[in-house]
């Protein structure tokens, strides 16, 4: 019985501790962005790693998401005799919801895992200790460029996802199933407003932050993991957790952001 | 000792779980001198360095660097203290996705405003000093263990630090190379006048370089003595260490000399 309480207590203490750690980590990293020196080349490199390298997967998933929306949307709307709204249905669901969320999930899988593994390996091979001993702030040197790059790349990737998705929906709805082309675009122009774009933008920014935050912090604190974060296995375990946790966080934050912004 | 201590450990204790590693370590490191920490494997020598570097906090006791208690100062103050450090880790801890050149250049790029040309000059000079010409564009995974150590040394010395910490600088090097490294230490120290803390298993050779030798045994610094005193110490633990590492011949030679002196 006592052991049960001990286990529960330990579990809560660990998680409260971890939450505090993650919070401080985010704060320190964000503050370090504003400390001089300001260097552009590391940020560009990270934009390449997080953004450019994700473009292909974003194009691919965006196209198929739009296509399936075209397919489903056309058949559903047809039942109500309102195929004319297909354009706005596809565009709104992509811009407000699916674009930011799916793009973020894709980036988590592609770049988030890479960030976590990279930083985790730096931690276990004492490279982060070495940085600290050289009086180089790891937050400034490693994390700040990643945060900046995520905030710059995520909205752009989301925009690409949205545009490709809309064309995918267009290709299936208009090209394959024969919905009216004029109605597709005119309903879209009429119904998509700045608020929708704004919502998508805010979401993509927040998701970008979430991904880098969770993935880099998990890697950074791999040595403090419960049950021991040792060596290659520790890094692999923490990378898996980071990806799952980021994905869950994205969906949870999506709900709350929607309820605030709607 | 007229010189002031730059580093002081006062009754430092550290345990991991039930394992008591440091059981009240007291150590003073004198400015401008070389202090060598020796002792068996797994006794906690690297751990002492990590305490001084501020990477590990003691369970109790104090670690003072320039008179400041490392566990009571802010991150910024710690960073300021670390500006004076040059560190070689036991595993070298090179940045493994950067070339040898970039590894050595990193402190210059991040901490100074030197131009790339100037950085190139300094880095090339340090790499030459460590006999590493031609490996600039290799990655740490592509060079040998001994070479990695030397890259780590070049990186530690590149900013002309005031205090250097070398964790087993010559382990894994052949005799000629390690002699060369010792010559480099001697030369750079006489030019720069840095304080050195060296962990080494290379007894007796390291004693030539040392101003003070400290033996860590069973979680306690047995004594911190000059090399001569160390070899003649009455402390049974030090005596045994000296005998096992240098052989009975080494000590008896000195004893014979002493005996001869006594006779006259
Ligand atoms: N993070 C840690 N967690 C648990 N135990 C540790 C940790 N770091 C060091 N130890 C323990 O502390 C002891 C001393 O380790 P340390 O690396 O300082 O030894 P050392 O004297 O440098 O040995 P060597 O000469 O082989 O390098 C070891 O027994 C080790 O198991
Ligand atoms: Mg060691």
C-alpha cells in the first residue's frame, strides 16, 4: 500500500519537475533569441533543415488531402444539391484546420524527430557540456536558430500545403467528377475571409513553436529521463516520446486555439 | 605558498544513489602552477573536474573559483568564469558533425569578433602545434582516438585560457607524441602562464610537469604535495601508490641517494 503511494507520488513529482524544466527551457531559449550576437547563417541552415527538406512531403500529403476532400466533399454536398459550395468547403477546411495540423504533424515526423535525436546525441556525448564549458550558451547556439527557423518555416509550409490541397480538391472535384469550375472558385473567393487565414497563421506559428520546444527539450534533458536515458537506446526512446508528445500537443492545442479564435 | 589559490574545493561530497564517490574532497589550486590529480580508475577524478567546471553540483561542501561559490552564482556569472577556461574532456567531446578545423575554430567564431582570415591563422597554428596538419577537413569519426585527443587540446588552448583542465591528455598517445604534448604544455604555459589542472595516469612522467600532485583515494584527496615530497611521503596510501606506479626501484634509488647524503 505504502509502495503504491510512493509510486504515485514519484510519478507526479517527476512530471511536475519535468513540466517546470520544459517551461524554463522554453523561456530561456526564447530570451536567448534576443541576445546578441545576431547571426543569420545558422538560422538559414535550420530553415533548410526544418523547412526546405520538408517541402516534398508537404506537397505530397497536401495534394492527397485536397484530393480526398474533393472526393468526399463532392459526394456529400451533392446529396444536398449544393456542389457549388465545393470550393469553399475544401478551402475552408484546409486553411482553418487540416493545413496547419497535418503540415505540423508531417514536420514533427520529419524534422522534430531529427532535432530531438541530434540534441540527444550532443547531450550524451558531452558536446553540450563542452559548449557550456567554452562559455557558449547552448540555448543561443543550438536552440535559438531552430526556434526562429520553425517560426519562419511553419507558416510557409502550411501555405504550400493549403494551396496544393486546394488544387488537389479542384483536380478531383472539377476535373474528375465534373463540378462547375466557376462555382468552385467563386464560392471560395466569397467565403474565405481574412479571419480564416489569420486562424491558420496563428495555428501554424504555435505548432512550429510546440514542435521545436518539445523535441529539442526532450533531447536536451535525455540524461534526466525517468528510468534512465542512456546511450543510443535512451536517445531512441526519448525521440519516440518526443514525436508522440508533440503530435498529441498539436491536436490538443488545435482544439483550444480553435475555441479561442473561432 | 605565497600565490593565491584560484580554485578551492572545501569538503566536497557527492554520491550517486548509494555509491559515495567523493567523501569530503579538499583541494587548492595555485595560480600559474600545474596541479596534477592522480588516482585509480573510477575514483572520481573526472568528477572533481566536473565540479570545478560547474557541470555537477556537490551534495554538500563548496567549490570556489576566483573566490566565488559555483552553486551560489547566477548563470551569467558562471559563464563569465568559464570564459577563462580551456577544457579537454576525457572523451574529447568534439562536435562530431563538424570538421576538425571547425571544431577548433568554433570558440573563436562564437566568442570573438576576429575575421575568418585571422581565425584561419590561429587555427592553423594550433593544429600545427598539435601535429595535425592535413586533417583539417576530416570529421572526428574519421580520425584516430589519439588524434581526437589532440584536436580537443587544440580546441582547449585556442582562446589562450587562464585556467586549463585536461582530463587524461596523453592517454592513447604513443610515447613520442605524449612527450611532444608535454613539451607543448611546458612551452605554452611558460608563455601564457596559465593555471593547469591535469588528471593523468601517466606517472611518473607527468611528475616532471607538475608543481603539485594530489592523490585521490577512497573519495578523499590524500595530500597535495610537490612531486619530490610526493615521492617521499610517509602517508601509507601515497607510499603504496608511488611504489606500484613507479616501481620499488624508483623510490629506493632516491632513498639510496638520501642515505648517501646522510652518510656524509
Ligand atoms: N552521472 C553519474 N551517475 C552515476 N555514477 C557516476 C556518474 N558519474 C560518475 N559516476 C561514478 O563516479 C565514480 C567516479 O567516476 P569518474 O569518471 O570521476 O572516475 P575517474 O577517476 O575519472 O576514473 P578514470 O581514471 O577511469 O577516468 C565512478 O564509480 C562512476 O561510476
Ligand atoms: Mg576520468
